[in-house]
């Protein structure tokens, strides 16, 4: 443990959160046995000539929440976006190394199918200028789903803990919702196509604490059916909500461990410095 | 599938080979790209075709007269002798005269709208002036015939003659139609463009410039005229070029009030002709292929002039955006 | 000396600033003068006969401009069918697919086309559509107007597509939408308000054009069935009647002009209203 003199409030709060969680009956050992969803080997990512990720190796276990933490610009969002090949939409990007989803190289897959299996929620809510219903149904419609949309829309909105609030106004514009509701709508939209993995890129950074708590709770409930990787700059959130945490710095993965272990006994001094609030 | 020694680079999916088809499984994207590209290319095709057609169909006169077309003042459809000078003269005179009146008027109005008027008033007035720009040419022409021409004949003409009648440009009989009338109508048509663009450019001048001048004790006018307007100089020049291009190509309103006389005359009260006007008047009744070819060649000239002017205007606009007004 | 100079500067200040205000209001008042003249001179002629009847033979009093109104509509329809798709798709290309150099060339050419005097466009349409078949037609007129519609539409489409935030594109792609699906189902609908108003403005602009019609559509005293005969149009009527020697035709020119003016102004006012209110996010 770092000396008490250097601990900032956030670090204290993180530890308190962990203490609460360790009282949870979930045995630490079960974390290790979870099968892997993503396997990333030796990832080097480039924006044109500039390298943003250096030799990253990471395993993302299935049905667990993995948090990616690190100071701004450390490459965590860039890395996350690689997992569903979203970086391809930016010109001049490329990478070396392998990213395997359930053992398959994601580059060999059809990118459309990949993105159905690996969904994404963005930092700022980005609902489409359509009704609430049409937003949730969008992914289903474009992927050719022809069954009963109503049921699936309802199910997705329930999974995103938004159903009760919008069930009577499904045909209203998505923009009529508050910021927190819009973000939950985006989560519902992403869940509608039943992804195996959900990538969340700082989903709560634009939201208030109450909404943030709601979203963390729904993440916990989604764990059973969905693997999640969440980028966050909020260490409390990482400590509270995730099973595994990966700490990145300057494009490199510094440390990756079960969350309680990373926060209570960080192996690397840089990890310790970050989580005790000395920088970032 | 991990790499051992040399890393395999994963860029965007492979461009060629059988894998390419798999990766371009989204045929829709390729189709969409090609389709939209085709339509974009269609614009290039249309424009090239336009130049081509004008060039080809003006062949007869180009062959017969060559460059002498441009310094001959004769326009004799019956005799088969054609020259462009009267029309170039008329086009230039009316356009330049229109600019001489509209630029000060337009810049002044733009200054008012950008510097003095409260935002809401400025926006409303700018909107109304934009409406003026949307009014069809033939409407201005109609007003020209029934309002400006009589006005010229009864009021403006005599007034000018009374005050400046000794000047050659104001000599000669005044029938109401002619260079001056056409210029006045053109002025009204062209002013909205100058105001609209100049206002926008003036609004982008950084506040600090204004404040620096005022801070040094300049009056509002001095700050505006000596600091703000020079800063926006390039953009305003751009608007002038745009207005000029518009004035040169203006057809209907001018045709209806210029008097249709293919001669070069000193007096502004005299009837004249512009390129656009003669084409509008004579094209359908062209008496021979040569006649028609001459008209088309005039059209080609007009096209070239407006092409160059618009090109210059765009350059100036780009320069304004980049250099922030300094030139 | 200093005090005199100061007074001079102050007076100059007041005078010049007042003059700018005078200039602005003078220009604006022209708009109202124009409206006034047309309402005064043409208003009384706007009766049912005017809208429903055909023109009477030359020199005779009475008759209407029914064929011109229908003619204008037909020409606008042609212009829309020919020009709007080209403008829309080219705009999509520029905003969503374009490569750097080619896009630059296309944009430049579009601006160039926009600046071509309408009479030259008329000659072009004459060359392509009238000469080969040796007769004037509505089709030729519509083609000329269609060409004029393209640049305005391209610019509006590109501008409003670009204004759609990238987050929306990413949101759709993250759900597995391919690029063209994203464009068709999310981006274009999001920009549709602006694009449609751009199209309407383009049509309003060409509705008032006379020059390109003079040697393509030519004009017609009677109805023009089909698309391959000369056809009348409101601007042509205004022009031909105005330069004619008949008083009654002058009267009708004012009335036709009033109709044309009203339509163009209403379209412009309406469109700007929509653009200002709705912005990009239209549902």
C-alpha cells in the first residue's frame, strides 16, 4: 500500500469500494476460470506515421467486465475501437499483431458481422434523428431481422433499464429524452442485436452521478449474457464495476489484473502512482 | 496465428485478389461509390460538353474571321459581316457603370448592417436583401421598361443634362432606353450580392481590431473605414468580382432596356447592345448559319469572361479565409 | 486647430454613418417598391379568367395565361427529374466518398457551371436538344433548366450532409451498418430538411429564368401536349408581352409577373424559414 500521505480522495474511495465488493460472495478464484472472449497479441497501432499503441497483449474474459484505465491520451479509446474495427473508418490507420474473437482473427470476418457481435456505446449519446422505437429497431432492421420487432425493442429497452420511462412514448423523437436517457437508449440500441461483447467508451463521462450509478448497475446485470470492456477515466467506477482492470500509459499496457488486486496491490510503480492520484 | 519474426501488417482489407471480394462483401458500398462517382463525373461531362458544343458551333465564324472578330465593329447579318466590338463595349460599359454605383452603395449598406445595426435588425434586413437577389431577371426587366425608362426620359435624364450636359457622356437625345438605363437596372440587380457577401466578410473581422482602433481614440467611422474594411478588403473584392460576373451575364433585364443598337456611342443616353442581349434578340431569327455561329461565338466569349472572373472571385474568397484579410 | 479637427472628425463620423444607414434602407425599400408596383399594376388583373383561359390572338383584349402556368409546371417537373438526382448523388459523393483531387475538380466545375450565364446554358441546350431534332420542345427547355438546377443542389446536399455529426455515422456503423446503408438510412434523412429546401430553392430559381427558354422551349400560344413541342412559361409570357406594343398585353405582363414574383418570394421565404428553424436535425 502506498503511504497514507500520498493518497488522494479518489484512491481512498476506490479502496472502500473494493472492500465492499470483497464482502461479496464471489470467490476471487472464479475469475481466472472464465473463458476468453478477446485475445489480443502484440498489437501495434498507427495513425499514419504516428504510433499510438505499442506491443499490447491482453486477454478479455467472457462474461466479465474489463475496465481500461489510464491518463488522457494513453491510447485506451484507440485500443477499444480496434476491437470492432471502428478505426477503419479513419483514413490512414493500420495495425500489426492479432486480435482474435473466440479464436478467430477479426480481420478475416465480415466487418458487418463483427459489429453485430461486438457492439459499442460512445462517449456522448448519439441517437439517430428517429423515434425511440426506430432507434432501437435500427440495428435489427438493417441486419435483415424480419421477426417481431416490438418484442425485441421492449426487451432491449428493459435490459437498458429504460422501458418504464419510455414505454408510452416510443414514437417520440429520441432527442426529446434527457442526456442520461439518451445514453441508455444507445445502450438499448446496441443490445437489440444481441451482441456477445459490448464496448463502452467512457459512457458516463457526460452524465450525472445518479445516471452513472444506474448504468453501472445495468452493466452488472448484463454480465451474464454479455462480455464488456469499458474505458473509463473514473477510477472509482473501475473499482466498483469491473472484474478486471488494465492500466495503460503512453500506448503501452502497464498492468492487467483482477480489479481488487490491481487496486490494492499494484505490481508496477506507475500503476500505483496513477491510482493514488499522483498524475493523470 | 501470432506472428513470430516480421509482423504481418493489417491495414485496410486487401485491395485485390479473391480475398478482396470477401472483404468487399458489402457490394452495396462499392455500388454506391461507383454510382455517386458517376454522377459527380457527369457534372464534369456536362461542362466539358458545353464548352465543346460552343466551340464547334462557332466554327464558321472562327474560321472566317479569326481574331479580327474581336476588333471589328460591323454587325451586318444580311451582308454576312460580324464583329464583336459593339457588344463587348456595351457589356463592359453597362457592367462597369453598374459597379461604380453599386459598389459604394453596397459596401456602405454592408457596413451599416455589419457594424451599426443591432443583430436582429441586421439579420432581417439582410434576409430582405437576399430576397431581392432571388427576384427573376425578367421582373426587373418589366420594371425597367415601364418604370425606369419613363423615369429616365422625364426626370433623371433632364436632370443630368441640366447639370452635366456639357459632358460628352450626357450629350445626345434621350429616349429613355440606353446604356444608362441598363446600368441603373443592373445596379439594383447586383447590389444585393455585394451587400450579402461584404456583410458576411465584415462580420468575420475580429472584434479586437475594432476595439484597438476605438481604444486609440478613433471615431466609429474611422475605426470602420480605416481598420475594419481594409481587413475585409479581399473578401469585398471577391464580392465585387462576383457581382461583375453577374452583371456581365445578365440577359433579360438588360435586353429589355438597352435599346438594341449595335453601335459604339459616347453618350450614355444612346441605345446600345450587350452580348447577352443580342443573343437573346437575334438567335431565333438568325438569318444564316454564319449569323448563328457569330452569336454562339459571342456566347463563348461571355462564357470565358465569366469563367475567369468567377475563378478570380473564388481565389479571393479562399485568400480571405486563409490570410484573415491581409494581402 | 485640434478642436476644429475633432469637430470635423465627429461630424464626418455622423454623416458617414448616417449615409450607410440610408444606403441600407434605400436598398431594402426597393424590395417593397417592386412589390408595390406589381400589386398595383397587376393585382386587378388577377381574376379567374386570367388563370384559366388561353391567350387570345395578337392584339385582342382578354384571355389568360393558363398554358403558361401549366407550361412552367411541366418545365419545372422536367428540371427536377433531370437535375435533382444528379445534384443529390453528386453531393453525396462529395460529402461521403470523395477523393481529394477529384472532389476538388468536381467542386470547382460545379461552381463554374453555377456562374455560367443562363443564356449560354440555353445555347448549350439548343445545341444538344433542338438542333438534332430540328424543333423546339419542352424537353429542351426542361433540360436547360435541369442543368441549372444541378450546381445549387450539389452545394446544398454536400453542405447539409457534412453538417451531420460524425458521431451519428459511427453509431450506425458500430451497429453493423455498411457505409451506403449508413448514408441512406441515417445521414441523408438527418440532412433531409436542408437538402429538400436546397432543392426547392434551386427550383424556385429556375422557375423565373427566361433566357434559357427563349431558344429551347420557345413559347406557345396554345396548350403543349406531350414533351416534344414548344411550350409556354410564365417568364416567357412576361417577357414577350412586355416588349409587345399592346396595352392589354402589358397589363397581363404585370399580372403574370405578379404571379411569378409571388411564387418565387414565397418559396424563398418558406425555405429560409425552414432552414433557420430546423437546422440539420430534422425528423
